[in-house]
C-alpha cells in the first residue's frame, strides 16, 4: 500500500513540475528532484502519458498546455492557504473587475467545506460593494489581449495629479500588483516615451488594440527589474536606507518580510535596525510615516530630514493655541 501511495504521489508531483516549467525537464533532472533513479522516472512518464498530454523535445519532457485540462485537488491545509490569499485580495482591493470576480468564483469551487461557502459569501459582498463596470472590463480585456497576442495598445492614462488624460502607445510587458497598497500596474514599453513606463491600470480610462505587433525582450525578467523596488518604481540607482524600530514596533517588523532583500539586526536595547538598498525612497515614505515615533530614519540624511520635517508639521497641528 505504501509503495502505491508513493507512486501516486510521485506521478502527481511529476505532473506539477512539468506544468510549472515551460522548458520542461529531462529524466535525469526529474530523477534528481524526486530522489529516484531514471528508470523509475521513465516508467512514470510512460504511465502518466496515458492521461496527460506529455510531449518530448530531444531529451526534455513537457506538457502541452493547450491540450491540458486542469483538475485541481486541494488538501484541507492547501484549501485554507488559498482561501486566506483570496480573502486578503478581496479585503485589500477597491476595484474588483468582473474578471477578478469570475476567477474568484471558479477558484472557490475547489475549496474544501466550509471554506467554499465562506468565500462565496465574501464574493457576494464584494459584488454588492463593487458593481460591474463595463468600461473597466473593456480596458482589462484590451490590455490582456495585447499582452497575450503581443499587439501594441493605445491607452488613455490619467496621472494622479492631473485632471486630464494623456494618450500613449504601449507594448504590454508585465502586470504587477502593488505590494503594500491596492491596485495593479502595467509595466510596458512606451512608444511615446521611447522607454519603459509604469501605468496604474485603474487610471487607464480607455484602451484600443492596434495591429502593430511587438516582441517582448527575451532577457527581461520581472523579478530582476523590480529587485530593488519598494513598490513598482525601478531604474534609479539604489540607495541604502537604515531605520531603527523601537518596542513594540520592533517585534512587528521582525514578524514580516517587507522586502526580499531586507536585513534586520536585533540590538541589545530591544530595538532593531532594518536595512535595505532601494531604488528611490519616494514610495518608502508613507510606510515610514505610518510607524510614527516608533521608527527613526538613520540613513540617508535627506530622508531623515524629510521625515523629521513632516513629523514637526504633524505635531504642530495638535498644539494648543
């Protein structure tokens, strides 16, 4: 019985690995990942091929996703993790598009009871609070089609401090959620600017698909592009930011990964020093400001001065006349 269960689990894991890798795997790579010999992997691939569209290109095996029908089975623990992620999304987003609602509804179908009914209720509440917006749906549909088919899109984008929209022709490269706030950003090559630009999708008032095709740079990687970004700003020379957090904020800071490159050092007095090399500090300011007096900026000097001035102005508003 144990061997059967191990074989079934191994077949499922092979399927998951092949689905997750567009380049596929060799039998040697699969054997190393799963800790079995290549003969076992070869037999597993033959058996799996009877139900899954596995193809071979040279010595690499992969799954043809165009002919693959997803059939997701979640454990109780996995159901809870997915439920929490979707609940977090619903609570943090103020512009739930119909596409997002339908995706959430489909994902809720694979959750274990009672999580399915709880998420369904949250979706109904979200729909009541965010009625369908046909214009927003059309913008999303055009952007997604341009992204998938690699066709240039003409967008009308309104900047935050502007009362009018500007028209740009862009090549959609990536979509990225705002890490510490709500909203989704489009990272695209702007023909109008002749460079990469970032546009908040919620500020795109209209979008039109063109017939001009483009090629996404093969060597462009989103994680590398945003490596030193606090949010979605990139391209600036990274500057080292050093912050000191005092009790009780120190413990809260240690409980969360605010950025993959952060460094945290516990100090003898119970405070912590938090360090990060970040591309520009503008996006970081609201986060620092939110900690109030529990956070002290140590470096860079100009950021320390800016936060000090803001705190002095804030305190002045509460001084008795």
